[in-house]
C-alpha cells in the first residue's frame, strides 16, 4: 500500500521514458553515486522498456533471491521510472535500489486489484522494506452454529468452514468468553459440543444454574429454542432495545398471571443483558458498526490502536506495533497497515482513521469489492466519530509509552543475562524448555520464547512426548527427544551457511537455550545437540535449591563452575520469570492433553466414522462401549452403516482387543 518516497519531479507525470537513458542530464549526479547504487539503477532501467503503462504489482529482489519490496502502481512503467532516475530518494529507498538485482511484475486489470494483490504478497512474503503487520493472528468471533437442529453458541477462530452466523471480531478470547457466559444467562443457549449433546440422558449442571435451556433432553421444545436463538441473533446484530422490550413485556405478563417463577427467569435474563452492555465499556450512540484505527509514532517505533464496534457496542481494542522504517510518515504506515489488516479480516461498513492516507478512496473501493457491500473509509473531523478516533489515539499514545519503557528495561535485563552467562552480546531470542507429566502419562514438552519485546507467545511450541524407547517418568530422555525434534526441524527449515547466516524469512535460531534442570539435564542436552552438529549452541541449566525455594537456583554453564546469582539481582528475577513461564506453559499443555484423553471417544479413532455416523451409532447402541461389544450382524442393522463399514468397525475394536 505505502509507496516509496518520490523525487520532486514525479515519475507519474513523465510522458517520455526515453529521457531516462544514461546519457540524460542526471548522469553526472548518478555517476557520483556509489557503485552498488548505479548497478541497482541499471537493473531497474533494463526492465523499463518492456513494462506496460497499466496497473500492477512489482517485486524487487536481492542477489540471494529474497524479496526486498512489494509495491503497487497505477502505471507500472511510470512507477518504475521513478526508481530508474537513481537520485532524489531518501536513504531507505536508495539502499533498497542498491540491493536490487532483479525485478518481477504482475499486471492487473485495475488499480484496486493491484492494491489487494500487494497486501496479500506483503503478508505472505514479508519483504524487508515494507511496513509489516507483525501480529497477524486471527481474531476470535462468536458463532451461532446452524448445522444442528439445536444451534450451539461457541467461540470461533480461523477459517469460517462451519455453517452458522459469525459475530465479531472481538479483541481477545477473554472478551468472547465473558460475552458467551453472559449470553448463556440471557438466552439459555447451549455451548456444549455436538457429541456431548447427543450423549445426554438428563440435563447437565448448566441447566441447573440457569445457563442453558437443555434442548438435549427436551426440557424446551424445538420451536421455543429457535425463538431463543433468534433473540440472541437480534441482540448481537444491534436490536437490543427490541429484545429487552420483549423480555420486559413477557415478565410483566407472567407477573400478572401470578407465574412468578417464569417472571423471575425473564428478570434474570434482562439482568444478564444489562451485564453484557456494561461489560462492553464505552458504547457509541450513533455508530452501529465500525473499526477505528489510530496511529502514534515516537522514539523510532509506531503503535496502531484498533477499536472494534459492533451492534452499538464496544467489542474491545488491540494495540499493534508494525515494523516500519523510521523515515516513513505515520500516514504511510497506517495506509499499509490497514490494507494488510483486511487481507484476512472481514471489513465493517465503516472504517475510521486518525490520519489521511494517500489511497483512501482506492482502499474503500477494494474493501467494498472484497466484502460485497459498500465500505466507507473516512477521517472524521467532528462529532462522536471523531471522539472515538481521539480515544483510540490516546490509547495508542499510552500503549507506545508503555512499550518504550518496557523495551528500555528489557534491554538492560538482556545485557545482564549476557554478562551473567558469558555471552558475546545480549541475546535476541531465548528459548526455555520444560517437561510435564504424571508418572510418565500424558507427557509433554514445552518451549517458550523471550526477547527484546518480552514473551513471544506466537513462537511457543508444545511437543507430545512419543513413548518409543523412553521409560515412563524419565525426564532426561524426554528432554533429549524434545531437543532432537526441535533442532532437527530447525536445521531443515532454517539451514545456516558457513558464517552462521540464514535466509531472511527463515525461522530464527536461539541465542541462548535454557533447560529446567541441573548438570544431568545440561549434559544430556549438550550431547543431543552435539549429535546434530550443534556443539556450539549456548546452553544454561537451571536447578532449584535443596528446598526448592525461589532465589536459591544454581546455574550450570559449560566450562564454568556452578554458581548462583545475588538474591536481589534483577537478572535473577528475570530468569525466574522465564523458568516459571516455561513451567506454566508445560503444565497447562499437560492438563489439556490429559483432559482430552479422559473424554476421548473410541469411535473418534475408527477410520471412516465421522460426526454424523458417530451420532447414528450412539443413538442406536446408546454408548461407545456398546458399539465396541456389538456383533457384526448388529452393526449392519445400525442406520447409515453399510456392510463394509460394519466390518471396518467390528475389526477395529476386535483387533485392538486382541492386541491389548
């Protein structure tokens, strides 16, 4: 989206491209430029004569074939002519031209198509000189699924493959969870999975505490449940007053007929609706649906604060810190950020910005085409919309201030880590490993990552320990397996050359590896990495004291006598935080795996048995255990089960029984 700086003489206004030959009046200035800059200009000029005067997208590559920059143009020929001048550029663009060894071009029918393609390529290729949206994790939504006779309300993230109505985005999973809890109280919709629903013979606890109407056991008729679902849809689409009026009227009618128990139900539902609206924070009065983006730059860093409003309600906010060159103006960063943001997200009808961007009308057209309805992109100057932007801008300013303060503190801590453990420079990526299990069961390994920006949770990894050749409970063997799998994969995905360099977009290597354990764990880790040819990887073992007290940790480093850090040393507190975070992540992963194993249904493992056939089997036989015990003839009588499938199911359970 953001175009590089242009020289005073705009290339888009140039009608005669031939004036850009090396014999032009600019030759003297160009010859005074560095050799690599002149070489880059030659590469660009060699492409110039063959380009169409039409919209499209261009890519600039360095000598290693890595993408330097992706840009779009109304006219490819005129835009590339801008670079071919070789002078009048700022330092960033001159550096980019100097590194260019080749270019590729894609023509499009319209400039709008070029804008959409540019945003897609930037997110996929992550070029060095573009503004990069670093946190591209998808947003959570509330889903009312319609692929079941009794629709389920659930949190959803990712591709919208399930049939139903999606409401969002919400700024965080916590906001979705709180809203769903309140919606359960307000509309009594089920949140259980389909398999759990099908297996119920009596209402669950949620029915007892008035958070579900129990359609699973017929406590409510399908027609009445459908009315509850429609009320929830109305509320989530902004028809809040209508829903509240209907509930208040129903409560009054129940009171007049002396049905106080039913009136109390309506009263509780009204209270739940009021709780939802109060939890949403400050709600706009005139803005039904909008995303608000405000940008603030300071200290060489940039923050974009995003607010999300749906159904006249504030559904949360999130701060982003895009990677952008310091020479770029905030409006340029904001324009590129918003284009990339909506490459994966569904735009609302209104997008409000704190800065005027160059291609605002073009962006609005592109978002309208993508969403199939009119999308307005504006920079409000007055009224409530301007107040929303001002609030987002204040949040961006505060978020960036906190980040700058944290970054300064983090830099000092990393310098202290380097000094404490004898590293040549402050580590930019620290990986900490831990295991969790109960007597060897549901064993998992965990890796957390930290660096100058704190914990990098999108880089966390979990490893389900494979039982092959491992004695249950052998922590050392588990650590060996985790490290072997992690670094063997890293060698494959991110090979290093003789000087230790990797490709630009390859996964990064750690500058420091920490192991939760003493000398034995450290020795095992060192031997494992040496087997992979990584004997030089910096390793640190962290062992708790005899009484397992915080502050009494002993550190083990190759070639050093085991040592402790001073009790009040900030570096010690920092390392404790790293170790505790790894421990928390490992235990959480272990508990999730154990819970999944507890509720696992044997039918899930049978090849060819999907959700529909599984429901049919459970309806026919009652339980999974009854399916496993059934004879071949009984299985063939089940609805939806052919003779061939009955044989598959029968063989699965009986062969497994023979092996057990």
